[in-house]
C-alpha cells in the first residue's frame, strides 16, 4: 500500500515539471507547504486533465464513499480508501465511477513503506523510496466529490451531534501502516453543503527488490502516458492498458530511515535521511 509520502517541491516547480496551464480557485488562493510526512486526510495536490491542458487542484487524501450519509461516515470511509488496487479499481463500487471519468496524477518526491518479513530489513522498518532522476514521482490517482446531505449530523440529540463533531476533530483515531499511525480527521470538513473533493492513490503488486520490502507499491505513470490517463475521452480498455507499466521500479532507489516518520507530529528533511542499520539490525 501507500500510506505515507513526501512532497517537498514548491508549487512553481510542480507547475513547471507537469506542464500545468491553470490552477483551480482553491489552488490559486492557497499554497501547500513542503511536507515530508503526508498522511491520509491531509490536503494534497492533484493534477487533472482539461482537454489538452492540465490543471492543479487541492483535495483531501482518502476517497469518500459517495453513499456516505454524514460527516462521520465520510471520515470513516476515507480511512478505508486511501488506496485503490489496480486489479479491481474498475469494478469496486467506491472507485469505479471515478475511474471512468475522474482520473488524476498525484505528484510526490517519494513515499514511505514499512518492511514486512519478506526481505532483509527488520519487520516494520520504515523505508523511503524516491526517483533516481528527476524531482517527482507521478502516482496514478482517482478523485471524487461528496456533498454532505442537508440534514447530515442535524438529526438526533445534541450528544450524538457532539460525538460526530469529535470524530471529525480527533487525532487519536488512526489507520495503521506498518508501525506508523495516521490521524483520521486531521482536517475538519466544512459545515456548509459545499462539495468536498477527495482522492485515492492506485497501487499495484510490487516488483523485484521493492517486493522484498512490501508486496504492494504505488502505480507510477511515465510522462508519455499522462495525457491519455487524464483525458476523460480515453476509452476504458485503453485506460486499463496504460496501467500496465513495464519495469515500474526502473527509476527508483530506496533506503532505511529513522522511525521518527512513524509519528505524524514529526516533519522535516531529517525524516528521509538514510540511516545505517548495521549487521545486527538486518536479517541476513
């Protein structure tokens, strides 16, 4: 899976490297800070296609199930849909409509994975994966919009509503990835009925050395596939073919990092600094 990643580039660098020609109203007004520890429910950049052009937008990480009837339900559904498996994204009810017409790219400087028992690293050892060349990885993603029902969280007694509000604000609820915990509700939804945009990152089976770290990895798209992926007029059989990427690990490198990344409270360039495990801390 992909449960934590980094994006340390400036907005201007993203615009230049991805050939972006327009910004959404939200992306015009706001600039997200460099972040070495992006967790689910945080706001992230995504890139959309508009004809032959590309636009930059901002959304919450974790796709909200379209049938969510309250903000509390929306948060719970987000925590279970940060990733969409490439093998089933076209057929799962949560993802299939977005896959047809709302595809995007999610820019990243690199991502974290927590080692399983498959390889040489100790179990739950955090690993950082980044490109050998270039500043960015381009995750294949899908996005959607969710509008709170008019009476969401307005029925029932005040105690129930207070409980829902607490669910939205709490940072103690978490999703687990390896030994890392992710706050489920680090950003509150607006109290109006305006649409909330959310996004999921598509994953695939890991290959080669990365498969010795974890059995899943994000699906990266080469630049020559970006436009067809973003174009809503691309036939679905062709879209499926775009996701069949040969040698998906060709431009990747990875190394162990300190467990400070396990806590969402930690941030900064030191999180991706390589560490020396030493012979006593590897399995072989």
